[in-house]
C-alpha cells in the first residue's frame, strides 16, 4: 500500500472555512498555534485535532464519575460532569453553526472546559481553594490538565486553551467561539440542574418562578430552544455573541432561584460537609505521604501542588475509596466468600 499523504484534505477544509465562516470566526489556518510547534495533520485541522486529543484523554473519561450537583448519584438519570459537558457541547455547536463560527474550535473548548473539576462538584473546589496555599479554581486547573498533567501536556492551540481558561462568566474569552461556550455552559447547567432537582424531588415544576417560565417555556426542551434561538437571533443582529433583555433576565432569575433553593440549601446538599471532609483529609494525607500519589503525578511540582493535582483529578468514587484505604481500618479474618 502506498503511503497516505492526505490528498490535501486538511487544506480543503481550511479553504472551506475561509469561504463559508463568519468574518468574526477563527479560521483554523489562522490559529496562533501551539506551545510547541508540530507537523500539521494531513486530514484534520488544528482544532479538530485538539478536540480528538481531549476526547482521548484520561481526564475526559474521569468526568463520568464526577459530581455535577447531586453527589455520587446512584440513580440512572442524574447528570454527571460528563453528561453536563456533552450538553454544553451540543448547545454550543448549535449556536456556533447558526452563527457560522468555527464549530470544531467551539467543540474542543466545550469538551475541555471542565476537565479540571474536582470530585464532589463545587464543594471540592471550595475546600481546595481554602486549604491549598496556591488557591484553586477549576478553570485554571482545566488548563493545567491539558498543558501539564495529561501525559505531560496535550500541546493544544492557543485558542482552545484561552477558551478553556476563560469559560467562567467573570472572564472574557478572546474568541467568539469561547464566548459561545461560556453562554452555552450557563444555558446547559441552569436547565439540567432544574431538571435533576425536579427528578430528585427537591423542586416541583410549579415552584419555578412563573415570569421566567412564561418567557422561556414550560418544559426543559422549550426553555433551551428559546435561549438558543434568542442567542442566535440577537448575535446575528449585533454581529457578535450576545444575549440581553428579558430572555437573559429570565435565565438569571432561574439561576438565582437554583442558588436559593438547590445549590445552597436543600436536602441534596446535606452530604456536602462530609464530601468536603473527604477532600480536605485526602489533601493533607497526600501532603504527608507524597509516596502514595499515583504514578503519573510524579515529581513535577512541590508536594502540596502534587497533592492538589492528585486529589482534584479524582472521581467521587475513587476519592471515597482512597479515603477508606487511608483512614478506615480494614476488617480482619473474614472468611473469603
Ligand atoms: Mg461547565
């Protein structure tokens, strides 16, 4: 068989982007590039390649057992950090395609944005931020995962790294694709957290603020559709990613409602103090016993940073198992079953 030279497939995709994408989209041929230069792929653009690297990473697979809101859920239908990520990705791609932004760049940012999330959701993040001398923020950790921790670094493009780092609301991503993921993240979590809270009996549909429901719609699907089409419509009008007016206001009202009724104070949160205790105990344990830190977190940083990297990378399940190993005496003398 003769060697495959790509038949100009990547170049054709790059030309297609230049012909068809919006003037505010990032063309893959115009990327600011990687930390370390590489031979281009004959088939995939730089952003398609970044997306694939993220999907094939171990940190991506661990998202399946990391909490979204409900801790280590046993029932089948609750979101995890992985299904959250996929919902963000799908909403972001729909908006990106509607606005003729670079869908591959959007997809790569969305799939990578939460890679640095701790076990037990924001409870874990809060603890590490309090006790780790360098502080902790999941977006910066997501960047650290792709730059350093995953197989010594995935060497992603500047645009994907910028979008991952700047996805929280308080930041300003440098690209329209990054802004698209930022907005899609909020649209996704506000809606699926409502859905999970209803599923968990924490909320009833009739508890939701009626004005917001009147604007966005009565069902999960209708609300997402209203938000996505409002973003596309307004952004086309303004020539940049935008959501304002009563639709944004309704989203903000629902988010605040979630904070008051679900995130801060609800039966679903009652295990959270225990989860925080697990993360705190593990962090101090690995600071004292760096020899117990898993192999791929070898001596690339100070002991406290390695402990923070290791614990923050754990799934809920793995953290509980490690806590048991470190702190709960194992039983003796049971007959093997
Ligand atoms: Mg997210």
